[in-house]
C-alpha cells in the first residue's frame, strides 16, 4: 500500500521547495538545493535592501552582502524542512508595501508643503 511518486520528498509540503526540487530541477538534488539557495539569497538581499540597508561605502556594503550570502546557505539548509523561502516572500512583500506607502506619504506631504511646485 505504499504510494510511489516521481518527486523527491524534501520539503514536507512546502510549495517553493517542492517546485524548485521537483519541477525546476527535475528531481536533481544538487540543482534543487542550488536553486533554493539562490532563491533564498535573492529574497534575503531584497528584504535587507527594503528594510534595513543604510547608505554605506562600497567596500562595507560588499562585506555586508558577502556575509548575507554566507548566511543564506545556513537558511537554505533550514529551508529544506522549514518554510524559510515562503516566509522571506512574505517579508519582502510586506516591506515592499511599506516602502511604497512611505513613498506615497512623503510625496503627499511634499505636495502639501509646496503647493506651487509641480
């Protein structure tokens, strides 16, 4: 009564992990993990840039991103069984909406203080 599937069960029903391993990588574990790592690294970089980044000199910024990509490996390892990629998607969306609303609010305030400028 054991059910056989063509996919690899690595994600415990995690949609992003399942898609990356079984659809995008065609069941290849190494390619699947590399795709998961890249997805998590990109989402971490987006989340960092939207929510936490400061104006830094180029070298300091490069060092921050190097450590961010090293940390992405650890998060990708955890992401095999925990919903890390899914959480990062939600974080990026929330921070993106926040930044968009903040920019709209700033624009509205500037228009109220300077009504003659267009």
